[in-house]
């Protein structure tokens, strides 16, 4: 009987740890915001995001190309899954010029 009671507590503790891990992975500590937006042409927009994982890490700037028809909110929801960054840097002074529909 004693082993069954201990086994139940181990299962409960493991379940709590699993739920906590899942909650932490869903609520990621990375804060992603749109830093700059540039219109490449009538169909494509350049989004530059600024990501921070806390006070002890540098900001990360990522560059994305996305359709012009979407909103910033929809873009942020799709980063990582629907939209992939083509450039990442930690330098906030990176200069981006869009000239004649070219970056």
C-alpha cells in the first residue's frame, strides 16, 4: 500500500512539472516587436523585428519579407512558422535602403 501512495505522489509531481514546462514554452520569454517597416513594392513589405530575451542579452534584429496585405499583428503571429527571417543581427545601426524595389 505504501508503494502505491508514493507512486501516486510521484505521478502528480511529474504531471505538475510537465504542465509547468509546457506553460513556460508557450509563454516564451522572448519579446518580439516590429522595429521598422519598409515597403519594397506594392506586394512585398520588409519587416524588421526587435527581439529581447531579458536584460542580460542583446537585442536581436531580424529581417523578414511578407505580403503587404497583412497587418503587423498577423505578421507577428506568423513569425517562425509562416515567415522566416532572411537576416539576423545584433547591430541596431544596420542600414537598410530600398531603391527601385531592391533591398
